C-alpha cells in the first residue's frame, strides 16, 4: 500500500475535484436525512453534528457507538429534546443501514443486465439515475409491503444460521425482526419516511459514485453492478470495530473485491487509496473545523450539558 501512495500523483486533480464534489453531495444528503427526522434542526446543526460524529467515529475506538453518542450530545446542546433526538438518530440509523443492506441485492439484479461503464460521462449519469430509481423503488417496496421484506429476512436467516452455528452464537437476523425495525423507522419518521428514504439513497449512491470516479480516473471501466457489490462489502467492513472507521479492513477488503470484479490489482489499490482520501481522510479536518464552529456558537450550552 505504501509503495502505491506515490502513484497518487498520476491521478488528475480534476478527477479529485469530481470525487470531492460527489462526496460533498453525499454528506449534504446525510444532513438532509437528519433534518427530515428533526425538522426543527437547522442546516448548521445538522451539518456540524454529522461531520463531528463522523470524524469521531473514524478516529476513536468504538466507532459508530462513540460517534452516535457525540451526535446525540450536540443535538441536545443545540436545544433539541433528548427523546426526540434519540428517536431521530435511531430512525436514521435504521433507514440508512436498510439502504446499505439493499445494495448487494440491487447489485445482483443489476448484474443480470449490467454493462461496462461507458466512456461518455453523460451515459454514466443516465446509468446513475436509473440506479437511483431502482434503489429507491426497492426500498419503497420493502417499506410498503411485508412479503418482500419477510422473504429477504428469511434469506438472511438461512445464510447467517450456519455461520452463527460455527461461531457458537445464537440469534441473527429474522423476518419478524426486520419487519419490526421497519415499523419502528416508519413510526419515528411519520409521513416523512419517503423523503428520508430519498436522502439515504442519495447519501450512499453519491459516495458509491465517488468510488466509480476514482476507477475512471485511472482508466478502468468496470461493470457498475460489480463495483456496487464491492462497495457494499467495503461499507460493511467499515463497521468492524477492531480499528477506527475500519481502517485497514476497508482498504484490504475493497481492493480484493475490486480485483474479483476484474480490476487489475495495482489499479484496484490505487483507486481504493484515491477514494479513501476523499471519503476517510479529508472529512477528518472538516470534522475538526465543524467542532470549533459548533463550540463557538453553543459554548454555554456545551458547558451546561457537561455539568449535567
């Protein structure tokens, strides 16, 4: 990996600007998701709390748990009722993770009719629009109807049971559990769940297209569906709490998945490093700036919550 770092100079700065723009759009969608769940929250609070909690999750042990607690505390400091903040964060987590778990299913469906990424960016844009519609429709069906969700839950149960048995653990995903979580999400968001689904889909897909842009920057034209499958696997790897933000796991896992999808190993590693610069490293200083701005505006509220 360290031997590949100098090759990042060969990636055009214009492609890095494209990746940064896509990643910025992904973050804006995450802020919009918070504002859908909590309409009283301003864009400033939604943005700073997400940037800070995201940065904390990537640099401290405990990952998502510590980051979620940080976001909850910042919402409380800004004047949001703690019960409402907790319910909103729970609903956001359910719908965001639900869209993430849909990605492999959409990728498998897309592989049936998938084609290599065309050279023209306009065709890539059309492909992205169709993928967005497909993922939104897939999530909409799972929210509105029980039968597809139960079929999906039964499939996950059959796949996970042998693995859990070998690990000598009980539990695992079930159809009833997925339906219950879906109902909790809808109850927490009310009539706003469609906008929340839209924001969550935009959050994941724009981040995914940042990876596609990294591959195109080094001249690779893989199948969109296979890259989506690799991306979904790497997103799940980032949840492994052994290292902050899945550092190391994501690089190794995403590179391996891209190689399996037909990308040469050297190009796969270079694209992974370019993508991780904009998705992992650049948001860290952004989180620090967001922390300073938030603390400057809500310094008295921060002190009161700390004392309590």
